[in-house]
């Protein structure tokens, strides 16, 4: 069973840091998920990081962002070095650009919005300075240390934004706001809103307009994206050890048979066959 981790009430409004390799209350080498963000900075790489069933290499001077709800598994090399920032979304809401970036990591599949960032050699000194300065502050008893650590984290985020060319993402495509709002709504409402017209109505566009906008951006229809979101969450839930019957009701299917048929149509496997493959 894949465990789900949450921050304690004490830490929900705090930014935490750990050195990668530090023992914590759970084993990160096993598949797990949590209800907060992990911002991992690798100074020396080696090994792989599996996020939502997709494998990413752990490279020198790279950053991996793991969003709430994603299933991930870290298989680091023994001599790899790095740090991890742990926080909830509301900690950084005051910076809209960073909030938008984090929302995209929550809402988009890892194959569409990659969770890893690899930086050029010219940036290594700045990367090392930022993360090690943040760790020094975090480990100190200096006043305002939390604000200083947040500032260093925000600088690291800004470099992620630049690498994504995120400033141009919002202006290069017509109707991008509709697309982004759809993805965010889908991520929040996929259990209850399963028809194209439901989303079109809320977004104040016709079903045809919504399909055209999404097809331009992804090459897929609204229905296919709704189905993908349901399948992704179904896979996550099945991997936590929840029986298919309970997954069906959790995702608001009429009955388990309907869910099993839907799952097999979309994946080629029944829920039980999928669990056997993952075991």
C-alpha cells in the first residue's frame, strides 16, 4: 500500500528544509504521495526519480518539483547531494507567478508539464549559493530566518520560471486563460463534472469553442482530458491499495462494473490486472 503523508498542524504554515539523505518519518525510496509540495535541489545527481509512473533522471544541478497528490519514488545514488524545501501552496501565494507555476505542476500531467529542471554550468555557483545560504539560515537561530529562507526559495523559483519561458506562455497562445482555467477546474472537479457542457458552461464558452481551444493546445478533446484525469487518479488510488470497488465510489461512478469497464477501455487493463502489474 502506498502511504499518503501530510504536514503536522504545527508545520502547515511553515517552510521546512531537509538535507536529501536525512532520515525522516517515512522511507522516500518507496512509492508514496503527500499533501504538500517538495522542491528538491540536487547539487550532485545520480539515480532516478519516478513521478506519477514516469521516470526522470536525477542530474547534477537540477531541481525536481513534486506536487500534492502525485505518487513518487526517489531512487538516489548513495553519493548524491541535495536539499528539499517542504511547504504548502498558501505559503507562496503572495507571488502570483510562482503560484501559477505551482498550480500547473498540480494540474498538468508530468508528460505535459515536466517536473524537472536542469540548469547550465554557468548557473551552478548561483544555485549552490542560494540553496546553501537557505540551509545555513534555516539551521540558525537568527531573527527573520523564515523570511530569508523564503526569499532564497523564491529566487530558485524565478530561475525555474525563466527556464520554462513561463512569461511567454501566457501570451503566445490565444485563449490561454480558458485553457488554464479548464485544467485547474478539471483538477478540482473531475469527480463530479464529467461532461463537456459542465465545463463549457462555467467557463462561458460553447462546447465547440472549448474543444477547439483544447485541441489547439494539446491535440486532444475535452472528453479525452477528462478521462485522462480520472484514469490518473484511479491509478494513484489503486496503487495505494484501495480496492477497485472503493475507487469506483470515490470517483463517483454509478457502480464498480461501470468503473471497471471505463478503466479497461482507457488502459487496456482491468483494475485488478493493473494492480498485479504494479505489484
